[in-house]
């Protein structure tokens, strides 16, 4: 019998603006985050000894990773509850690693939610958020796979955002791009004066309105990421030429880029067309999630 199973959905930044830099060097952000139907799978069960097995198309990228974030999440909660972290964990990696899709953060959030059920852990919302933040700035936003406005270094979450129905295509050149490498390129660059988005003004009655907002804001990390992975420029060109695409941009720190389309039929057709021209790239198409309460 399987233990507790949780899906860990890919995080996509529809826009990402850098609004400042803290004294400790961390960058302040304004981003609209959504979650794709694409997901890793986290399965956890009680066991006599601790074990972690990793499978899936991107498992090899984690073979030599020290201190897997799923293990760190288990150790954190075990220490709080006074439990021994003797659990059998199976992680199926379907999300590209170091790809700007928050796969590791989402895995950690899914692990926390699985432990809440398995160990009958009953944290309050603030305690759960604090545990998530202790694992990484992006982990709290991954606890609920629904659209969210993100501010600060990732700790400010404002969920008064409703998106129109749409589908998504994701494209990655199969080149890992660690987030610190991209942000390091901004360390000596003057930052423009920007304000965080106001949730009250985030009204998107249709996909055209949403696409215009994404185009207007963009992703401030695109240029820096493209210097590390030049294929990003080619990916964006392919997405923008595909039939039915309303907007295309890079997600997070890259190198994955996305396109939004009206429905899954259009997304499937666009993905097929791009695959025929660029068979070496990783390409996914599917829904954008509306989310539900934790």
C-alpha cells in the first residue's frame, strides 16, 4: 500500500520585476506566479529506516545533490515534533532541475503537506508558512497551487488574483541554469525604481488583458539568463511564432520559457509544431491551475 502521496506542481513566473536590493544582497521582487499541471510526485510512508529513492525523467540531475530539500523538510518537521525521521520517500522528478520552475521548492512544500497528514501534525497557517520559509524563499508560495502575487524576497504573498482560463506551453533547452548565477549578474547593476503590484488592480477579464500586463512588466532576469544560456533567445522566438500564442516570456531565473494560449487544443498544436523543429528541447503543454485551499 502506498503512503501519503502529494503532487508538487511546477511554478511559473508570468512576470518578474526586480524592485530593489536589501542590505544583505537579496533582491526584492514583484511577480505574478501561477502553477502548471506539470508536477513531481512525492510519496512518503512510515518505515524502519530512512530512505530516499528518486526516479522520473529528471532523476539523474539530483543524483549528486547534497542535502536534498525533501530530506531537509523531513528533518525540520521531525525535530519540531520529536520524531525520528525514519520514513521511506519516493520522489518522481518530472520537472526539469535548475530550470526556473521551482521544482525543488514545490517538492519541499508537498513534503510538508504529506507530513502533516502522515504524522498528524496540526500546525497553524503561520507555523506552516514559517516551516516552509525555513526551507527556502519560494517554498511558502508552493503550499497552495493557485495564482499569487509575490513581493519582498518571496515572503509577501497576496492571493487576490483571478486569471482567465488558458493553457500553457513550457520549453526548456535541457541546459541547467542555477538561480544564484543569474542574480549574481544583477549585483552591480543599478535597479529601476518600481513599486509592487496592487492586487486590487489585478483584474484580467480575458487572456488579451493578461497578456498585455505580462508584456508590459516582463522578466528583468531575461537578459542576464540569456548570457548564460543563449538558447533562451531561440526558445522565445519559437514560442512567439507559434500559432495561437498570446504572450511568451521566461519563467523565474530561466532557462525555461512559457507561452499562454486560449485552450489546450491550441497549446498541443503549438507544442507539436515546436517539437518538429526543435526535437532536442524538452517541451510540455497543459493547463494552468486555479488552485484550492490548503
